[in-house]
């Protein structure tokens, strides 16, 4: 009887412990379901990128030395089977010395290395990469990622409030935040993900992420470009795109026309109507540029 009572007591203890674990897991499941529901709600009600709570549009424009330069009032679309650097050389040329706002894709890096182009790597893409690190199961890696995100929040908070300081005060604050961010970035934990990310910020290579601080013609992200191609990406998903060369050239031209007319506040239908009339009557065609 004593052995039987001991066995029952041990089983009761095990059952109690398992019951407690089940309750803990159920609470965690409920928390995760709430989080998933919140994320779905955010996704359904906004097309903002995941980093948009850090990288927000500037609330004001400084009327001093940081006044923005006039930007090109046209867009140009190109469809190609390759994502290689050769497409960039064909479109922009070896002598290109303008600005390229892009992610860290290898074709852009090669083009920048072989030309005199000015590169600004997208801060929104960088933030997404750092967030992936910050959510890692490795505690030291996650802590490092969260520290980097904190510095980036300070940087963009200061940028959005740039009109609150003089030019000298603004530059001093931004340089201090940049210095502290780079200091933490370069003291990466011993993990492959951290080492690969920190390698981008060695020496002067770090400036390719911070050109927007000194050049008002440079945007910190390429979100504007991604918004422009959003309608074409949706169109490709719905229609599965085109296979023939003629179809690709047509899509390039109509997307270029739509995006450019939008930038110039011109009526797309009216432009196409006038273009067809000019072609039928032999008169001068309307110009996008």
C-alpha cells in the first residue's frame, strides 16, 4: 500500500507540473495569436514597409543650406531577364556620375565600383536586416541588433526635427549619432550574421549609407522608387507579365509614360490621346521631356 501511495503521489506531482506547463503554453499561444492578429491588421490597412516606424517622411523642409535640390521630373522603366550589372551599364553607361539609391544587391555594388556613381544604400533595407538580427534566438546577437536599432531611431528622429536646430547644431547631433552607431556596429559579436553586416561599415565604406546627411539631393531610402514600381509589380502578379520582346517594350513605355506624367502633373489619357492623334495626322508628337 505504501508503494502504491508513493506512486500515486509522484503521479499527482507530475500531473500538477504538466498542468502548469500547459497553462503557460496556452497563455503564450494566446499572446502570439494577438500579435499575429495585430500584424495582419497592420498589413491590411497599410502598405508601408516594415521599417516605416523608424524611417518616416520628413515633416518639414529646412529653408537653409539643407534645402533640397530640384529632382528629375521623369521616370524610366526597363524590363530585362537579367538582374546583373550589365543592364545598368547599358542603361546608364560607363561614364555615369549621378546618384544611385539602391539596396545591397551585388549588381549595384559592382556598378558603383567600376564607375564614378554616388551610391546611397537604402536605410530601410538596412533596418529590416538589423531587425532580423534583433529577433534572433542568440541573445548576444539580438542585444547587438536592438542597440543598433535604438541608434537608428535617434538618427531619424533628429532628421525629422531638423528645423529645430541651426545647421551647425543639426550637423553636430547627426555626426555624434552616426559616430556612436558606427562604433557599436563595428564591435559586432562573434556570429556570422553580425560579422557579415559589420563588414559593410569598415572604413570609408560606411559613407555609402550616410551620404544623405551631407547631400540634400540624396534620399536615405529608395522607398520612393519602390512605390513607383508598385503598380507594375501588382500588374505582373495578376497578368503573369509578358513573354515576348514586343510585350516587354510596350510595358516599359506605358509604365514610363504613366510615371512621368504623374510626376509632371499631366493627364495620362490626354497625353496618349494627343500622341495617337499626332501619329495619325503626321503632326508633331507631344514630348515627355
